[in-house]
């Protein structure tokens, strides 16, 4: 098992302490469970595609729909 030192804001550290006590767990156990759940939710596989990793960015950038439609965009491509 590896050790990871993390600095938490006071409010988050307090929430962690309040949650851990009644569960009979250490703060480290609760933090590990939370991190494992987060990584499972976002897909921690190193084989994730770029599209999967950038899914929250889709549709946030304005510009031409297809750069290939305007040959001026491709004028210096490959040089």
C-alpha cells in the first residue's frame, strides 16, 4: 500500500472527520473509498479514448464545423 499526503481545506477535512466517526472508519478509509468511487465513475482505465476523456468539453468551443470545408484552413497543413 502506498502513502499519499493530501492537503485539504479545513471545511473538507471537517466533513471527512464527521463522516468517518459514525461509520467506525478512519479518515483514510473514507477518503480511499471516495477516491475509488470517483475513479470508477470517470473511468480510470489508461485505455480511455480521447473522446471519453474530453466528453465534458464537447460543444464548448465555437468555430467552423469542419475545417476541411474551407481550403484556406488547410493551406499550410503539413509544412
